C-alpha cells in the first residue's frame, strides 16, 4: 500500500519564469526544463515562450502581430492565466540583468498564495550582490545557482520553505 502522505506523484504544474533575452538565459531555461522533466513530482511545465500568441516572437512573426496592442494584451492574459492555473512558480532570476516581467510574475504568484522557488544567477561574487526586499520577501524557497540541478529532485508535491536569501537584501 502506498503512503499517500509521502508518495511522489507527477501532478504538480510548474510555471517556469525567466528572462529569455540572451544566449545564457536561454541556455538556463533549457537546462531547467530538462531538470524539471526528470523530476518525478512534476506533471506539467508551462514555459511561456513555448506558447506565444500566434507564434509571434522577435525572430518569428508570421502574421506581423509582435509588439502590437493585440499581441501585448493576449500575451499578458495568457501569462496571467498560466500563473493562475499553475501550482508552483520556478524562477530563474538573473541578478545581473533584472527582468521586470519575472518580478511581476513573482508578485502574481505570491498574491495568489502560491509557492515560489527561486534560483538566482549572478556572475558577481556573492558579497557584491544585493536583492530588493520585495523580490526577496516573495520567495518561499531559495536554491543556489550552484545547486541548480536540485530541481531534478525537489519535491514539488510538498514544497518546503527555505526563505533565507543568499544575498544582502536592500
């Protein structure tokens, strides 16, 4: 008989939030998807860049809608709906290139009382990195960039808090 208090089942929907503006950020996102796909507690991964309105991106715009009010509203609504229908937010937070969109998504998650797992990334020494208190306060679980691969084994069925930021908070 399975102990349903401890069983790990693939029923958690993850919203993977990250900037997607340079090769390093794209590489991190692909690695995070790989790790999350290996995680036995993850059932669905929603990565917003896999679900672009009318397939419009900076590099591909078949209908000429990228950046239009139509695209902006549809993209915003699609992302808000995905946040609302997800169980846990996983944030690849680039502290060297702050992304307002990721900060907004974090706030959406926390306003809905949902857990937020953050992996902060920086090329600077830890003692030179600071993070805004509104971002730090919204994170329920921190995973260091050195432990990025922990996403493979993190129990998203029962996400445990680790609320102490690894950087100075201002």
